[in-house]
C-alpha cells in the first residue's frame, strides 16, 4: 500500500507555520547523546610570522584548541608597543581568533589565525608603524561559560608599511566606517591611507591600483557610455589607477567625480570617471546564498616601495538559511513485514531484500518565522516564501519531491536464513525533522534571527528477522512519538 501525505498550513503562537522539506534518503541516523565534555587548557607552540602589515595574519600552532561546536578561542596580547616616533604604549588587547583546518568537511581548530585589522590596534591612533613586544595567550571560551587559558608565549611582532582601510561601506546607509558584509546591489565607497611610503608630491606621486572582480560588481564608467558592451567585458579583473600628488589617501566611490586610468585585463581603456560602483546581484541559481569577494588595493611610491591590502566583502541577500546537517527523530512507526515468510529449508538460504509494495511519503516544509523582527531590522519580506531562498540547495535535496522506499539508499541488504529457521523482511518508516536557521541581513553587515525552517523528511530502514517459527518478530526499535 502506498501512502502520500499533503501539505498543511497552520498557525503556531503568532509565528507563521507553513509546510517544510528535505532530508537525506537512506538508513536511519540516530546518533547517541553526546558524551560529557570538559573544557581543557590549550598549549601554544609557536606564533608566526614575526612581521606583518595591516590585513595580514598571525598563525598560532598548538594543541587542544576549543572546537567550534563547543565554543570559540580568544587571543590575548599583553606587553608594549614601540612606535616609529619613539613612543611606548602599554598593550592589553584581546579578540576572537579564527579556527583554521577542517575535519570531515567541517571547520576544526587545527591551528588559529588572527588578522591585524582594520588598523594598528596596538597603537592609540592606529596609524604608526613599530613593533609589539610582549606575550600572547589563547583562552578557550566554552558555550557552557567555562574558560581555560594557555600559558603565555613570548612574541615580538613588527608592523610593516601598510594600507589602512579608512572607509569601506555603503554610501546610502549610516554604517560604521569599515564593514565586511553588505547587501547585493548596494552602492559602495572605499578610502585607503598609505603609511610607511614616501610622501606624495607632483614630482614623486604615489600610484594606487584598485582591483575589482566584475563578476561580483556592477560597474559603469563614462568610458562605456559611448562604447558597446562587447568592448567592456562583464567578467574578470577590473582595475582603476590613480596617481596622488598630495597626501597619502585614495578613494573610489559610487557616483564619484574623479577620473581614473581604466584597465580591464591587459587592456588599457584610458581615462574615465567611475559613475557606478555597486555590489553585484546574486544569480537566481544561488538564491539565498552569499558571495565572498575582495577589493584589492596596492600603492607604489616613487622609490618603488609597495604596500597592498585585500579587503574582504561578503555580499548577502536579505536572508539566508544555515543548516548544519543535524536531524531529530520526530516519530518512529511500527515495523511492517514486506515479504512472505521464507523457510531456510534443510541447507539454509541466502536472501536479498525485496518488497512487494513500496511506500511513498511526501516531504514538507514549515516555518517558525519572526516577521516582525525582519520588518524592524531591514525591509525583509513578511512572508518567508518571498525571501527567495533556494531551500533545496540549502538542505541538499529536492524539498518538493516525494521519498519512496523503492528508491531510497540503504535498502539493499541481504542475509542468511539458517536450516530449519524462517525469515521475514521488515521495513520501518521514520519521520525526521531537520532545522535550518533563517538569518536576516542589512546593508551594514548586521544580522538578525528570523526564526527557523523545519524540514520534514522520511527514512526507511530494512531488516531481515529470523527465528524458529513463522513469522519471526522484528528486532527494530519500538514505535513512538518523540517530537
């Protein structure tokens, strides 16, 4: 007999609850409860390199760093900063460190990385070269509130000539000076300051090179106003060159009025005004996903000394879904015999799974959606179906498809029926929930919790039960409701 369930809409205490999807086909996955966990003290071996510019990273090798599912690591600098003017400033600075490495495709803390950003954080004004002299430690901060600190590691860290990001933000929103994420189709402005280069003058200019990937940016210049689009490509690297003869800063802006030397690939297009500089739109195939891109800047003084900076920018839609692969058993149904009683005979029998009648269940999708939060945070649609999220991509399955026992993976089993015994194949149906987190985004890179999307899926588990009598009982788990 085939079963098919429909899609239902129902309210849930003010949250919008609609129909849900997804899950992997296959055998039942019911991991045991996590064993007891205790935070431990990390051990540091070495921190390198010993000299960096703003935007570059220090890596720390060691062991027993806390894993992302348990908490996060914090790096702590203590000592003094000696600047290039002879100043000496006490340093007691800490920040989150980034886990580097992966296990089974998930981020794992094999080592740590910390980036000097967005300025020279050891100095009161953030814009003087010099060196930090002191020690560094790592604190494992657990989600349970526990903290375990490493022994301190002595460190000397030189800060080399750098480009400082003075502005990297939307031009149409009141954001902080430097953001690392924004929305698609958003006008942007960037300003960098060079430190450690020769002062610019008419005879000794500083040349700045700005590079954008046209795949991720909507760019329009006065040049291609009178030229066909076939001449001005829409993919690849796009460079703006500016010679500065006074000061040590350079800027590019959406709607700006400065002229730049325009380069695309190896082609020089001449002087042009930058009319449009907006983040690109996310392709329809990637709805609900983000695009990670960078804005790369280099500056060269008259002596040939070069500094460079890579500014990371994540281009977000108004909402994304995050699913970590977890699942929960909602209901387990009674095992159902799907074959006749099979005798082992006098010499026994080798049998493979087959079912007389397949079972089909429909995936469904439901939401617990905080519509009011979305409206207050940003202009986010009040209906979750209008978020333009590709839920099939997020969950890794076709959320609108049905699941059939005849095509599910994990159903191909075989076994031995001993002489004088009997065997029966059973099939057990399990309803599972997978939960994705809905996250809202605004132009300033801030996020808000929009609720959850609940994915209802089905698993089919086969079994060969054997025994001295016909029909032998199943040894599969008992039926029950759990959620």
